């Protein structure tokens, strides 16, 4: 037996207000039947099809990031790969590019991504690698996507690495951010300190192999 939703249930289904459902019906985006008492009822199977249609009408949001301005060539390669992937799937595409550390939560592009997710403006979030979002905390963004039913697509799935290798990568990222701040002070002593830290970390990598 077909299942029907009330207007309130339909609003909850799409995550919108009852007034929005009424407007969609007036615009012909969804249809309803009337009970003997004159109440609207919406066919559940039809709503599922409309939800998929609405998803496909929203753009896929591509996010590309590099840590420093001297890596702009890599930023363009990321952007081109993301757009090409989405176009091959036949998706509408919106691209956001960012320059900043993976430890920085205040990047303009990242905040724009979060805003679009919260506003329900995108259907998918497409990135080349998991760490393009944040070095620590990507899972928070992915949980946000899951809550707002935004599909997350990571093009390059990296093989699993050991905890030691992951820790080394994290330390190198922290050193990179530390270096960017100290280099700005143009201190030879600071530069030497950073170089020594970097070399010591790389030496520990070689010993662990």
C-alpha cells in the first residue's frame, strides 16, 4: 500500500518549512492529493524522486588548497583535476580555492565551504585528498556534511599508513606553520632553528624505516 506524508512530515523530510512546501506545490515542483477533509497528502515514493532531482540540481562544491603561495601551480592542478572529475560525471560545479595552512581554521575559502553546507547550497563536496580540508579536524567537516546530507567525495584515497608515519607528517606540518611565522621576522637564528628541527624530524623518519 502506498505511503503518504502529511505536509508537516514532508517539510521534515526535505528539512524546510511548511510554507516552503506550500510554495513548491504552487510552483509545481511537487504535487499532492487531498483527503476527504481537504488535507494535503504527499506520496512518499514521489518525494524520494524529487529529493534526488533536487540533489542533482545543486552544484558539486570542489575545494582545492595549498599551504603557501609558492605552490600555486599545485593549486591549479588540484582545481583542474576536481573540475574535470565533476564534469565527467555531468555535475554542475562550483570551485573554491584556498591558500593557507591545514592547521588554520580561519581560512576564507574553508569558511565559505562551511557556510554553503549549512545553507544547503551544495549536493557534494569534492576534494583531492582528505587533508585538503584540514590537517586536524577534517572529520568534523565530514560529519557536518553527513548531517546536511552532502556527499563527500575524495578522489585520491591514500593507502593506510602507520601511526608513526602519521605522527611524523603531523610534526612536519606543525614545523611548517612555525617556520612561516618565524621566517617573517627575518631572523637568521630563527631560520637556523627551524632548519635544525626539520632535519631532525627527517632523520627520525629514516631511522624508523
